[in-house]
C-alpha cells in the first residue's frame, strides 16, 4: 500500500487501508471495524464507496484503528476535511496544510499579485520555466507558447514573474521557479481570475482548430441530474482534478504545459415546465 501522503481522496485511502489491514490481521471486516469505532457498518461501507462522508468525530478513532503516527494522523485529518470541503476556499486551506505536511510549498497570491492572471501566457511561461532551461532566448520562449506570443510579451511576462518573486535568476543566468504551486486563496472568485478562466476557455475552443486530435482531448456530453446531486458531482470533479495535480507533481521529464478546463453548467431548467404540467 502506498503512503497516506500520496492520497488526495480520503475514501480511496480507507478502501486501501482496509484491504491492507485484512492482509496483516486474521480478523477484519466492516462490522468488526464499525464495532471498534462505535460506528454503523453500513455507513462505513457507504463512506468507502463515496456515497456519504465520514463524520468528523470518527477522524481520530479511525486514525487510531489504523495505527497512524502523529504526522500521518495530521495529514489524515486534513485529507478528510479537504474531501468534505463545501467551498473552493475551504478546500484550498486544507490542501495547503496537506502540502505543508508533505513539505511542498504553495504560494498564495496577494490581492496586488492577481495581475498574474491578466493574461494566460503569464501562467504558461512560468510553467515552461519550471520544466525547461531558459536564459535569454525570448524569441524561443515566445514561440513555445501555443498560440505564439510576441517577444515583447515574453519579456513582459518574465518581468512580472520576477517582480512577483515567482521566478528568480541564478548566477548562471538561467531562470528558475521559486514556488511549486500558485493559488489565489480567498480571491478565487475575483474578476481577475474570471478573466483568466474566460481566456483559457476561449483557448480550449480554438484548440479544436489549432491542435491535432492526438495532442488534445476535448469532448462534450449532455446529461440530466437532480439538482440535489450537484454537490456530489462537484466533489467527483474535484477528486479528478486532485488526481491529475498529484500526477503532475510526481511526473518527471515533463516537456509540455497543458491547461485543463472542466466545465459543468446548466443548459435548461424544467421546474417551471413541470409546474405548468400539473
């Protein structure tokens, strides 16, 4: 079983920990575990299946049941709160603590620093510098973007990133990224971030013509749900993003910067129509 610090979904960890426990112990079942925790065995199973959340009063008992040490228990607690988060800001707060326990720094942007999101290529160039040696080839840097930007825009991006202390120039003249991750903290819903989202959504549409199919994955599907299930769907999307973020963290030899846009929005509401048909 992989270390708990590699998990971003607490329910996935419960499933794996339970199976691992079965291999090491002669007597183990959901009923046995529920008895030790003072919980309902049916609820434990539903939690492991992602149907309901673990109650916070079971966080410590479960850590003790699986014999987690102090640091693992701290991560486990944040992992559960991260999975239970009802807002982006709440999720970010717990995610930051998870990263801190793993020793991964996360830079939170101040209000003045939201200039970083004014143009999509600021983020792209910062990511390029993180995986590629860059010194002073601004023409090459500009051409590496898709779509390509101007040399002046590339220089402007480097200046801004340097001013915000997101990148620094080494003694050898090569630039490096100062922080592994960037978030907007409590300003996630600011106008600056909405502008960035609009730009990347536009780029996603243009990618249909700009990039060959093997270089992209753009699909659409129209579905119907009960409005009461939307929070569960949002949680599934969040888990998917977290899994890809973890894969990005662990990757080696990266040579391409990708933008992921997950879009879920209503196309029609039938409430009024249903009311009229009664």
